C-alpha cells in the first residue's frame, strides 16, 4: 500500500482507511466472500479519484503563478486545436 495510508479496520463488512493528515477518509464496503484483491483494486481506483497523489506531487516544488497560468493557456490552446481538427 501507499506510505501515507493506514488501515484502521479490515473485516468482512468494510475497510476504513485514513489518510495522513486526517482530512481524507475512504470507506470501502467489502461484501461477504469478496476477494481482497478486488477490494484493494476498488480502493486504489477511489484513491486515484481523490487526487491526493497529484496534489502531493504538485506541492513538492513551488511554481510561480505565471508558470501555472502559462501551462493552463498552453493546455487550453492544445485542446482547442484538437477540437478544431475534429470539426474539419
């Protein structure tokens, strides 16, 4: 598992997982007879959707607001170019 996670309870009913920092809590219900690998896969999917790892990676180094704005503008221009090509 991830270093930033702690499994608090794991039984047949649910898995309660607390993230470090305490503000994020994931609850994954586990059905009777369900494979633990399947439950772990659901946890990983749910964890990816929270965006915690993306946030941690973005906070590793400071980016000036001008750099982030420039990246957003480049991304918007790229997406607009894709949409324009799709219309043709």
